[in-house]
C-alpha cells in the first residue's frame, strides 16, 4: 500500500471534474461523433469543445489540433509524417536509400541525445532507412545549445525535433531561439511537449513550432488520449489509413470520452498554471533542500537548468537505484529510476549519461516528480523515509565509500 | 570461490524472528509454493524475480515455435507476478543480467572450452542468488532470503555452525548444488521445501489455488532451454567474440594412437560414449580431455574408473575445516550415489579425495560434495 506518490511524470490521476465531464460519453451520449444523427452531433460538439480547450492551452487554433492516442503516436506522426511527405512517399516508409542518390531524396533530421524513446526510436528507425540524423549533445545541466542547432542545419534538413521539457530531469529547452532558427531556415520544427504541457506555459506562436505533441495522462486526463498540434499549411503525411475522421489526418472513430477528458484537463490547467507551479516548486525545493541536508554524498542532477517545477533527479552515491526504488516502495513511497518506459532495462538512462554521468552514477539516480495534489506532509514523509532507506542500502553497498567529502 | 559481501551491520537471523522474508521467485511451482508456505506461517513476504538472461540475445537458439518455461521468459515473470497477486504480497522484477553473465554464463563457456564440464547452477547459487540477490533482499529490508531449493538448513547449537542437510525427499535433493554457501549466507537463507516431497508441494500449491499449481517442471539449464550446450557455446562465443578457431583436433587412445578427429573439445565430456564420430570394435569412452594439445583421449570402461583425484576451492559447510583427513561419502555428480572416501586437505583450499573403490567418470569441472549421512560437510570443484 503506497502512502505517497511522487511519480507524476510517469502518469497522473484523472482529476475528478475531468472524470465527471467524461462519464456521459460512455453511456448516455455514447454516439459516434461522425454520425449524422442528433446523438452523433452531441458527441461531435463535445469533441469540438475539447479541441478548442486543447488549442487554448497552447495558443493554437482549434483546427490545428489532431487528437491521437497519446504522446507516442503524436511523436511518430510528426516525425514519420514530415519525412514521408518530404520524399513524397506513403507510410509506412520504405527504404529511402533505395530510391535515389540525390541528397535531397535523403532528408536530414536534427534532434538531441535526451529525447524520449518515442522520438529517439522513431528517428533511429528512419536512420536505418537512409535518413541522416544529427543528435545534438546537451550540457551538464541537460540543455541543448540553440547555436548548435544552427550549425547542424544542412540544405536537406527536413525536420528539427527537440523536446520542450525532459521527462527525467525536467530541463526546459530554449525552444524560442530554436524556433527562430528553424523559421529563418524554413525547416519544420516539432517539439515533444508531453512533460511540459499543463506544467509550464507554452505558446506555439511564441516558440514558432509547427508540430507539438502532448499527452492527456500527464496532465490529469486519462491514458489513451493525446493530441498533435499541426500548424496550418504544414505538409504532413497521415500515419494511419481509414475513414475521413479529423479531416483524414487521423482516421479511427474518435475516443470521445478520452478527448472530452483531455479538453477538460486542458481547461483546468490553463488558468492554474502559475499557482500550480508555485505550489509544486516550493515543495520540490523543500524536498531537494531536505535531502541535501539529511543525506551525505548526493547530488541533484541538472539542478542549475531551468526546470519544470515538479521534477527533481537525485544521484545517491553508492546506491543501486533499482534497489532504492523497491526499498522506498516497501516503505510506502512511489518514485522511479528514470523513465517508466525503460524499467527493467539494463542500460543506464541515456539522458543521465548524456549530461556526463558515469554508468554507475546514472544507475544511482532516482527521479521524484510531484503533482498538483502533492501535500507538504507527503514531502515530510519522503524526507523521513528516503534518508532511512539510503542508509539501509549503503550499509550493505559494496561500492559506497564512507568518505566525508561532498560529491 | 570468494564471497566478499559486507554482511556486518544489520541484525542476523537470531535477532529478528518475524522480519520481512524475501523469496527468490522463478515463476515455477516450487518457489511459488514457498511464498504460500511462508505466508501461512505468518511471515511478511516480498517476491523478487531475477531477470538473468535475455533470450533474444542469441536469436539463432530460439528454434521454431514458442517454447515454454525458458529462463527469464516473460511467461515466467508473468507467472511469478500472478502468484504474488493471487496471494497479495509485493513482488518486483530485478535485473541481474550483468552479474549472471559475468559470474555464470561466461565461466560456463570458458570451462567448456577448457575441456571441463562445469555446473552453472552451483555458480549461480553461490555467486548470484545468495550474493547480489541476497544483498538486495537485505537492502530492501528483508532479513532472509527463501528459495525453492530442496535442502535443509539447521543451526548446530554445540558447534554454533549452520549446517546444510539433504532434503527429506531424496529424489528431489539439491544439496549437491549448494556446497558453496558460506556460514553467513546459510544464516540468512531459508529452504521451506526441504522437509516436503514433490507431491506435498504440488498438493500445497493446489490447496492454495496457486495459478502455477499444474505447471510442468523445468529440468534444463535455464539459459540453454534446448539442452544443446554445444550449440549454445558456439552461439555465445560468436556473440562474445571468443575465438573458436583452432578447435579441430585428434581423438587418441591412451597410448597415443590417433583413432579419429573432433570439432572442438567443448563437444565432449568425460564418460561420453556416443558422438565420438567413429566406430570401434569395443565400446570406447572419453577418458580425458587435453585442451592444450586439443586432444580427446578415449579408452575402455575399465580405464574410466579411478580412485583418487584432487579438488580445489574447498568450502567447508557443516563443520570447521578439519585438521586431519576425514572419512566421508563423496558425490561427484548430480546423479552419482555418494561413495565412501577419505578427504585429505592439501593446504587451504585444495584436497585429495581417495575413494575406497574406483568410481566411474570423475569429471573435471563438476562438484565433489562430502557428506556425513544427510549433512553436507563441504564441497569443492574437481580439478
């Protein structure tokens, strides 16, 4: 039984008002939003309201919002969609390299080494098909240098895809400058905003993005609902083939309940962004300060970067992160070693090694991510059990050196 | 073999009676039943399933069709999780792939390539299950680690030593694979099935409605699900960049006459008769393997029987290291009936064992375990 949940970057609970808004669409208003009849029209109206709500959260126009199944689909759609269109191919793409030898037929993508797997693995899949990739490094705090984006641009660069906030560190990337550079060079710019939407403000026009991914379950809406912002005029190939739902961009009967939930969650998030951030960052800072005071030989990874207010990533010297997560879970505190998607993997986090941590240090690092409903008493609880668990692990650690120095 | 874990700061078994017990859960019926038994006894429990080996790593060994109950298959992890859900206790999958490869798989392959016939299970027990897994169990707050082994542990109050005993069910006894455990490891281990026989375990599994109650037993070495070691060694060596060139050689008789050729010493084990690749007038067996000269020596059944051999890495279990020679019954492979012998220590970690009567196929790489009745006095590797 867990008492305290500090893993909101993995997922969030559905907000009660969100659930209330959704419920009618599973029973009374169950109709297909594409049907002509009145029940269908009611479902359609709900979907369109949600589209307006999501658009408002990111400063977009409603017709620029495509509902998807979540962040992974949105990222894949943006990346494969832009590249397939740029070479005039249908998806799933065949080997580009087999098509032509002209460099323009082999598009180029610029991304970073700290992207989520949904972006990285999509890029790697394209790389195997002959697309060339530039993976920009980040500094020790987890931030990419926007000038390095400019330097990486080639005539055949078709897409820049750089996340807004990193899921493990919370590091917020300089999207405005990158967006300006992308616009100057007339290159499509996609951002994975799954970890920032609903946490910090983002306006698609301020940052000049053409494509933006967001996910419902990271902002108190249900799993299985997400959105892709597609700036008007963007040439994007569809990922799925089917009916004419969502103007053909994304066929498949709309997940009305989920979409309504996403809209409602976006509506709730927008006016409370500032107050949520203030509340959550105060608690996050208290957690960090408290840990630094109580536990020797720890370090906050990427502490100097601009970060999402809810995230902290802490390296505990001499600890197996996996064992610490289990020990804490048994004490009633839920947190994680990096991304939930890579649990059980042997490899240390690619994000932490990208900011210069050794494999050992990366495996010793835990992520604590707070949420809108995190209470101060929960942070007090965490500050009690984490030092306890760390001491318990270090007492039996074959690698922990009881040196008095700070790391 | 050295066990260097630091077990000096937390309370020992005597100090905490009803503390949290971790269970090493493979997803099979035995370790699942351990969970049911301990829970019925009122212990708080936590399940740990080790991810040890990635079967996708050597895809050429996958074979056709889904093969059930491989080591670390998702099915087994899923089964362990179902049992934990059924009995309602916490369960975690923990990754020990790196340690398993370094301490079990790689030595297994190296030994085969050196002409020996290793036992991976003993290494896994001594160096993975009762070392990093036990350490992790203790790090997460468990005082002891319970496993589904068929063997017994008891404290001898006179000698103050932890003793390892054979299982009550002779046919299931696994004490042969546990001789490497230190006193520290034994003091923190628990084998709840040691007093039970296979039927009783199945009955318990059924009575507690375990979802794995009818699951068949797995007999093969966990990371070689096909049972084909040669194929595994070849595939692993290729993957790990171990050169298998230079592997062709001669098969010779004891007096050096070449009677055939072979494709690598890892294809052979002492006492093997089949697969020598040639026909002889009388039955011939592998007598010894000489990896230096890449030769396999064959001879008749009589030559296969020997009386005396040396062992290394001696570990004394139920008794203090003896100062003089002792008499014991010695078991030289899993299916061997222990035979009377004298064990004579030669320095710290070596010994000479002399059977009263010659034994067949004493095989380098296998364990020699010294018993006094049910008690495991100690064990060692056959040189």
